[in-house]
C-alpha cells in the first residue's frame, strides 16, 4: 500500500451543532487537499467513504455527498468488559480484533471470558450488517482510496480495528477522517492508516461528545435512511 505520509490537522478548538454539521466541516477540510493526496497514490481506482455505524454514518454521508463519491456502512463493535459492558477491553471489525491488553490484565479477565464477548459481539455485528445493508453486497474496496469516517475518536480501538479490517480488502490507501480526536489517539492511528484528517484536537479531551451541542444516539432507521440517500451525481453542498 502506498503511504503518501501521515497528515494531521490540528486547527483551533471548535464545536459542532450535530453530526451533520461536523460532517460538513470535515468535508471542507478533505476537499482542500484530496486532489493533491490522490496524485500521490499510484493506481487508485476511485474513492469510497465508509461510515462507522452508527454515529459515524451521518458524518460520513455529508463527506460522501460533498465529494460526490459512494457511501457504505462499516460495522465495528466494542468489546465490553464482562459485568462492566460500558468499559471497553477492545473492539471487533471485519474479523479483526484489537484488544486493550492493559485493561484485560488489570481486571484479570481470562481467555474464556474474552472469547465469549467476541462471539456475542460477532453475532450482533452480523445482525446489524443485515439490518443496514440487507441483500446489498458490501462495497468493493480493492484498489480504491477508502475514507474511513467516524463521529470522533476516543481511545482509538474501534477505528484501529476498522483500519486493520479494511487493510485486508487491499485498498490503495486508507484515510481516517474524524471531526474530533485527542492527539494521543491520532498519533496511534497515524501509525497504521495512510493518513488521518481531524477537524479539531482539544487540549483537554474528555469525550467525543464534548464538541457536539447535539450528540443524541443515531438509531438504526437513520442509518438505513442515509444509506438509501444518494451521494453521487449531486451538486456539492
């Protein structure tokens, strides 16, 4: 895979009205450099945007619509600690598992417990794949520049699992694009993705939601509606 070089934006702190507003800001940043970026990727067969479900899909739709390129959904599941499911011990995407070994070790979670969580979340991931995409096949990523979009990065485990899963599909290049991320997670992602584009990197990062005035959960119906709404062949917003 060609590596044009990690590209990390760190403009002044800002907030977003909602995920769509964040997506438009991200799209503007991407439009400012994408043509130059593509000239450095040998043999690229076009661009496709992947939105991480669920919260990344509204952001990704705005990016895909502005760039007038195809949009698809990409599923990532957090691997929650047994008895503390809100605490992540890793993430799962496309058969790729990324574990936080420090969390697993410090809480004494054994291999059987880890495997049980992986199996349960794999089942849920497949259910959501069917719910969002139906019988439509996943986008062919081979030889294409993939823009992997989420509504933000916290620890980076979910996005890292997605990057590794996308790499297995042999794209020409992978750009991770998010409205917000801490610098530490951005540096970690930049080690494995070909590029990372981020609108804002707060000095005092607490959570992704801190930069959104409206950070209500994205539901399944909204994901399906956005995937059905065309992004190609329209005027850029």
